[in-house]
C-alpha cells in the first residue's frame, strides 16, 4: 500500500524530533507523529483544511513536498 503526506519542503524525509509541538493526534513530548492519506487528493484536502485555505488564489505561492510512502 502506498500512502501520501504533504510536507514542508525545507525538511528532509522523514522529519523527526522530540521537540515536535503537540498537535491533533499527540500531546506534549509524544511526537514525532506522521499522518498519511490513502490518496494524493486526500493529502491535499487535509493540507487545505489544516491551513484553512478556501480560495484557489491563495495557492499561488504555496510550495509543498508530497511524500509517497510504501507501507506493508
């Protein structure tokens, strides 16, 4: 199975560190956490939801990396 995730292109794959701030699926000191989607469209949808992007014009300057990870 191949899963997908958007990432900040400034960081290598996979970005890990104990200093990851708490988030939706983990608390303080429980990172790192990587969440994946089962389609590239799903990864885009989650990114747009997270960033509250609703206007296509707001994507003009967005630069993202897409990870495709085989898990098994």
